[in-house]
């Protein structure tokens, strides 16, 4: 008996045991392959938008961003070092092109400082960074836009969910590559009505969860630099009647535009001797601003190119993400700005002219 | 108070210079006030004395002095006016004066026109800046792009517009 046991020990496990182990390993390997091949389910549009809108309160990052805008026959690409720290602190260092190289913008959430090294000039103004999270706005976006999740793509080595936003009655065709883990948009594209890309913004490099020093978001004025304060906006009022009382009876202030954008607030914007009544309207997502200045105080601005409207003399300017339509009518200069297509801005101009 | 006012009007009452209504009021007061009646009697007495004084012609020397002073004042006025007239007859002075008047009238008009043209030059930059600041609430807006737009508008408002770098 002892001799048999010794012989078995020398031969190792029996055939049956070895077969069983092989079967288990085979099944496990097959399972692993199967799970690797079956795609992870895509998040819903609402979920990925909520992740994106919550990101400003949750994620710090630092990266290199490239922005390309097409304005008619002209294109410009700008490269920026962008650093963001919760809640609402931003640092932008402009690298190229040469005309903007060296510009530094530091926003501490209350004020923004802009330093132009070529002029040794500092311009201080209000903050333009929204640092709070608004995941609930996803509902509003879904109501206003046709949102669809197109799939997953890797952008600079990170998994992103590709989301397409098509305008309902007004808006722009936009495509976003949203980092699935952090909610940060790593790439944004905007197309005109003909499908041509007019605006692209993407990170060529990004790092998250860095302990960025707070000093990076504090501005130190260079010695001897000239300082200008540009807090041009007057105090905002939230009623149409109050704005009319401040800006004069000649201005047109409907409560709604295109039965979609509701009056949000207004102010009398000033810069030196120049003043303009500014009324902001919103559909819950985008913003449209209408400016009105008497022609006795402002000649017709010769910007952009001429366009045909029912209001008469008008010009259209595309500044990339925003579009501007200016026109004159009955002693008043009008301008409407928004990120919606030209046709929508013209429809707003026609509606304002009709309500006069 | 009424008494004091009546006392001040007694002289005019005596000379018949008061309005009829005031004169009646003074007469009514005099009927009741012994002090005023006494004051009126005194005034009447003084007036009577003055009327009895003889009329005297002023000496010729007084008239000469007076005429000389009046003539000197007239000459001074004429000299200033003559100097101004003479000055304006010189073309250079007249031209400068006309220029000053023209400037005073035209300056507000010219300034208004310059402000109007300047507003047209920077107006759209102010619009873009204001709209960019309003668009902070847009959940899809790119912070870096807002920084670029606001920065460019700031420069234009400061009088140093950036020319975007063109690409072929």
C-alpha cells in the first residue's frame, strides 16, 4: 500500500482532478472574454448631462486647450493653458497665436484680472466663471434640445460619451465629448445649418485631481503696470417696467421673444459717454441679449457683412460661439446677440420691429 | 404792529400818496389812536414850516463841477466802446473773435459727433463683452473661450484692439 501511495505522489494529481481543473479554468477564461466583449451600457442623455453640470463643483483640472473658430473665410486657432479649481476659480495663460501670446487671465470667482504684457496693462472686471453645480438643468436642456447619445470614444486616452444636441426651435447644432468619469467636456464642436464646423474646442492634455495651489488663482499686479477697471454694467433690474423707467420710453421691451425666450434681467450698460439699454432673455439654457441705443448717440456700426431683413439696414457678425445682428430702425440702433443661428436672430429682429 | 405800520405811512398819508383803501385804513386808525394823531399833527407842522422857506438858486460853481464830472464819465464809456470797435475793424482780431464764437457754438456739436462715431467703433465690443458676461449661466459655454472674447473686448474698449491671427 505504501508503495502505491508513493507512486501516486510521484505521478501528481489523478487524470480526473486535472480534467476538472482544466474545465474550471476554461469556463473562467471564456467568461472573462465574454465580459470583455459585451459593451458597457451607455449612460442616458439625462445622466451624462447631470454628470457634466455637476462637474464644476466636484472636479479640479489643469490642461492645454485648443480653440478654433471659423468666421466666414477666416479661421483662428488659439492655444491656452487652462487651470480650474473649485469653486469657480480659473487661470488662463494664452500661448498662441502671437497676437494673444502672453495674455494672462486670473479669475478668483469674484473678479477677473487680465494682464496684457505687450501693453504692460491690467484690466479688472467682474468674474465670468460659474463654479456651482446645476445638475437639475439637464431637465431644461432635454426639454429645449433634441439630445442623443451617439456612443463612446477615446479622447486623449480617456473614455468619453459623445452627445449630440440639435436645436428645437432655436439653438445650435453641438456635439460634446464628455469625460465619463469626471463630466468635463474634453471636446466640443459646433456646426452651422449647412453642417460645417464653425467652432471646435478640445483638450490636447488634461490632468485631474491635482492639488493646485490657491496662489495660482490669486493675481499679483506686475510692478508699474497700468490698471483699468472695466465694471461697465450698471445695476441689474428684473422688471421690464423698471428697465424702461431707467432707459427711456423709446426702447422696446417685450416680455418674451419668439414666444420662447423670457425676460430675465436688464441694465443700462455704460462705457465712457456711451450707454446702451441691455435686456437679457433666456429659454432656461441659452441667453439672448438685446441692446438699444439712440442713433443720436451712436452711428451705425460697420461690422460683419450686410444681411437682408425686413427691418431694413442690417449687418451680421459671427464671433465664433456668438453671433451678432445689428440694425437701425426709427431712430434707434438695435443689436441682438446669442449663440443661435442667423435665421433665429433675424426672426427676433423682425418681431421687435413689428412690436414697435 | 398795525400801529407801527401806520406811523411809517403817515407822511405819505399827509401828501395824499396812499392807495384809497390804505388811506381809509390810516384814517380809521387815526380816529382811535391819540399817539398817531399827535404824530400827524407834528408832521403837518414841519411840512408847513418847510413850505414857508424861500427858494434858493444853486451857485454856478456847483453846476460847473457837476457838468465836468458827468462829461468825464461819458468820455470813459465812449473810449471803451471805441477801442472795441477799432479792434474789431482789424481783420486778424475779428477773425480770432469769430473763431472763438464758432468754437463755442460748434464744440458741443463736434464733441457729440465724435462721441457718436466712437460709440459705433466700440459699441459692438461692449455688446459682446456684456453678452459674454450674461452667458456665464449657459451650461455649455466654454470658460476659456469666454475669457478670450471678454479679453479681446476689454482691449478694444481700452483702445488697443487685437487683430486676430489669421490662418491660411
